[in-house]
C-alpha cells in the first residue's frame, strides 16, 4: 500500500489490489518492460474493462476528478488514467511517435522511476588550493 498519495487527485492511498486490477485491464504482465499503443488499447477492450470497474476505481478518485476522468472514457483518457495510477507506484508512462507505412502512431512505454540518492554534504570538505 502506498502511504503518500496525490491528494489533489485521489481521496485515499492506492492499494496493490487496485494495481493488480489495472494490470489485468491493460494486459500488463510486467510493469518494468511493457509497451503498448492505442491500437492495443482497442484490441484489449480497455475502455469497456475500465467501465466495468468504474465503481471500484472511482472510490479512489476524488468525486470531481472521477467525473472528469472516469465518465465517457476515450482512448486518450485510458492512457491518462494509467499514467495517474502508475505514478502513485513510482512508474511513468512515456510516449514516442513512430511511423509505420507512412502512418504516425504513438508508442507508449512504462518506466520505473529511478530513486535519487541524496548525499549529506556535511561530511565533505572542499579545498581550493
């Protein structure tokens, strides 16, 4: 369970159970190595799956945000929902544009955020000779 969360978007911390449901909806086997595009979202019936779990997912969102993001779901909103939820688990969704037979499409990749290690500068002495 994630104890710190975005209080401007969610009303309570997101659970690992929610993450498992999201992984099933988006057909994600491994968060560290998953790629997809909007065509895959349509193939996997992601919009319909999100609508089936509306009440469960909306329980985590603030009511005003649930109304914006979880009602009348579009392909772009499915990506937004995934980004919002994965961000709470320290993942990002990055997008790149690809071309296939002169047709442009957006390719998405899930990335784990790197942890920054802060160095305590009190332990070091800098000399300028």
